[in-house]
């Protein structure tokens, strides 16, 4: 037994030695900067002072008081929540639709599947440039089709108009044009991720229950509603969680499309402005901590719901 324990300990030391380079890199590149950013949130620190900052300086809650007491924070958070919910619904919905569309074999299915992945693998700078050109109110193809074919009264500045008003049955409805546009872009760009997950789950499903339901007289919609969709719920829940975390922190899409203007200033863009425009590192770190706490709360809610449903986490 003594020899066996020695071999086990030797194997453990060997494993620790093998993973130690990766562990050191993770600590240096992830853990230490994360702890440093949390510490900065409790200090008065400007961007110009970052090189000479004292990690043992006096801690204060002034940054959190300033951030939480600012109307800009709550405005950016409400925009972020609307942007996140809309983007997640669009991306997962499009992914589900695309997966169901190519579920059955047909000629050219492989090519169509590959084409669905293009928005996700294309460089973000390239696709945002294409969308900006397409939506340009002066020469964009969308406005050309809208005014020339669909009879729009005039071109629509999709990326620079904060709110448009639409009269429906005598009621004037405000439409957040730029926000809806960036939501559509985010959903379109990320639906291939949901498509891959859902397609993999569909491939693993047995078709026998659906065939039996069709023999018993169930229609395609009923078969989808009562047989396919319940089996996809765990995957859709996981996708919604992942997309919520990533979209809540999204920066590049909105910054490249609108720069955070026209009612699209999400929390990540506000953090960027606090850091680069106001050069207030402490306030930017404090708002980052607030966002992290909100994400942890969302994760806890999902974990609680999943546990009650009996899913393994």
C-alpha cells in the first residue's frame, strides 16, 4: 500500500508540474488583472496615474456612489437589458428556424448549412462596414428598395435616428430605430452559434416519436410543439444563458455601428467612455464590477431554475 500511495503522489506531482505553465499564464493574464480591476474600483485613480498607482492606497466607496447615483448608469443598463433580450430572442429564434429548415435531407443541404455560418465567421469590421453601407440613408440599398419599391415616404437613417414615430390607428408609437437596428444586426450575426447547437441536438433525436405522431394524425406544427420543442428546451436554455452573458458584455458591434449614439449606449460603451473620455479608471472599474454582479445574479437565477427542473449543471 505504501508503494501505491507513493506512485499516486508521484503521478499527482507530475500532473501538477505539467499544468503549472498553463496555471501560471492564467494567473498572470486573467486572475491578477481581474483582482487588480476590482481593487481599482475602490480607489481614486485617473488614467494618467495608472503606471504609478499604489495598490495599498486607501480604499473608498466614492466610485460606486458616483456610478450608482448617475442617471447615465441606469439609462445604459436599461438599454443593455433591452439590447440583450432582443438580441438573444432574435439569434436563438433564427437559429431554431434555420435548424428546422435544413433538418430534412435535400439537394444542396451541405452548402446551405455552410452558408448559414458565414455571419458568425466573417470579420466583425467587414460585416459592420457592409451593414453601414447598406443602411446609409443617401445611397444604401435598403433605403433605395424602400423608397423605390415599398413606397417609403423618405429614406430612414437607421443608425443615427434615436426614435421614429409610427402612427397606428391614431396612436403615435415611438420606435427606437437605431436600437432595433443593432439588435437585428446582433441577432443576424450570432444566429449561426445557436444553429450549430440546435442542429446537433436535432441530429441526435430519434425520429420514431414524430413518425408515430404523424401516423396518428398530428400535423407538423403539433409534432414540433409537443415532441421536438420539449427536447430542445435544455439546449435553448443553455444558449440563452451563454448569449445573455456574451451580449450583456458586447462592445464591438455597437461601437462599430453607432458608436453608442442614437440611444444605443450600452453599459460597455459607457465604461469605454469613462475610461477614454473622462479618463476615470476608478469609475470605469466600479461600473465593470456592477455589471459583473448583475451577470452573477443572472447565472444564479438560471442555476436555480435548472435545479428545480432537475437538470444537471
